[in-house]
C-alpha cells in the first residue's frame, strides 16, 4: 500500500496534540533551536514558522539538527537492539567524543554488526552519526561567534587541520571564513499550498528553490556549494522576502510574473534552455523538441531534457510546463502530482492566444 505523507499543516496539528500515531513516521525539526523531536515530546511546542518536518532521523541529522534531550528521539529506537541503545546513550553522554572502531571493540561490539544495525535504523553508521553530531555542534558554536579554536575543542578535534577539513566537508567553507561570513548563502523554508520549499539566496539573487521532498535536493545543495564556493547556513535576506511575496501572489492567483533576480548558475547551454523555459506562457505547455527548435538546436532534444532536469529554480524557471511529445506528463522532480497541480493552477493566467504561440 502506498502511504502518502500528510501536509505540514496536518503534521503541525499532530505535533500540537502530541499524537503518538506519528511516532517513527515523522519528526519535527525546530529551526530556532536546531533540535529535532518526536511528536510526543513534552517540551513547549514551537511556533509553526519554526517547524520543519522530516521523515527519518537520517534526514534530521543530514540537515544539521541535534536530537532533543527530553524526548530522546534516537534512544527510543534502541529498545529492540540493546547494543544500539547502549551506544546511543554513550553518544548522548559524550557528544564531543571522537569515536573509533577500536572504541566499539573495547566495549565488546563487533564493528561490522554495529555498522549494519545503525545503517538499518538511521541510514548511517554509528561512526558517521557521531561525526555529524560533533560537526553540528561545532558549526553552531562558530555561527554563535566563538573562535575557531573554541569550536575545534568543542567538537573534540585535537588537530586544527583535521577540524578545518571536517568543517569544510560539511559546510563547504573553512571555519575562519565561515566565522567571517564571507561567501555565505542563506537557506530558508517557504510554505506553499503544495508543500514546503527551500530557498537559498544571497543579498542579491536567488540561487536555489526546490520542494523539500525532492530526492535530489541534498545533491543540489552540495553542487551549489561546490560551484559557488560558499557555505550555506540557515537565515534570511531581502531576496528571501521578495521570493516569498512573489510566490504568495502566484499561488493566490494574483500574478504569474516573477521579477526576483536569479543567480547565474549552469553552463551557457543550460542557461539558454532555462531562458526558453521562462518564455513559455503560463497556462501552456511545450515539448523538449519544441524547445530545441526554439533555441535553434533541433537535434539537441536530449540535451534540452538534461538541462531541464538540471534546473534548480522550481516554478520561477517553469520546467513543469514541459511535457512529452505525445502530450503525456513527463517526470518532475517535485512529483507528477505537483506538476499537474501547477498546470491546472496556471490555466487561470492563460490568454486565448497563448495556447497556440511560443512567445
């Protein structure tokens, strides 16, 4: 049976009512505290705008959130596996310890067995989980204004070079540069009628806008860090507010126009295709071959399809308006149900002439 995840408003109501039916199905990540919790957590409930919902513990850890000490969302999953429970308690007691396979052996555990158990439950090994916990703590310390050496010691790294390398791997920027906030991109969650979207902006442009449940989102964030040479932290810019306002007008049916500046990512060919996508009038659709002819590259249909898939600015660069040559919906990173929803929603913006002319 296919189980559809409820929308975030439904999940928030379940959080407020401490609904135990959602135990293990979803977790709340609180952006103001960087903590993730079970739905039955006895702590005071966060405001709606500070909540982000994830389906797995691995997703929470991947996003840099730490487990709550009151509801211990990770320890709950050690009940049926004593070894897992013991190690999670040890990690909670010593979050800054640099664990190794030798430590596991000294505690009487087989490293390969522990690796298998943790990967099955959390999607990552115990050692990887411990590393992310240390780095998450260190990143928080840096962003709160501490010195690099303080963050290094808090993370349990004796070697300064090892710490810098680890932080660079996680955040895409060296600690001293991160502290100085040079080359920083800011990520923020934007709620829409069809699900949460993650926006990444600088002070001048939008660099990424994707649905939260897009499978390729983690890879896109890493690629953005690599291409831009910037770290990504949670925060807002003036561009974030502009994106929110324009999306609100779009979803309310007031306007399909977007004027926010978009960062210049992609190859020259990809940017040419994305410009062609933006030329498709709302309420209309085109095929990959239509776009190839429009950019005067009629034999480049497959390349156009790849460029379409590489688009990381959902809705504003409307790759959802591209369908198959036979008229059927083709793949969409945000899900075919969203593609269908967007096309139906945009019908209200269409003019009679726009159905027949590629502007």
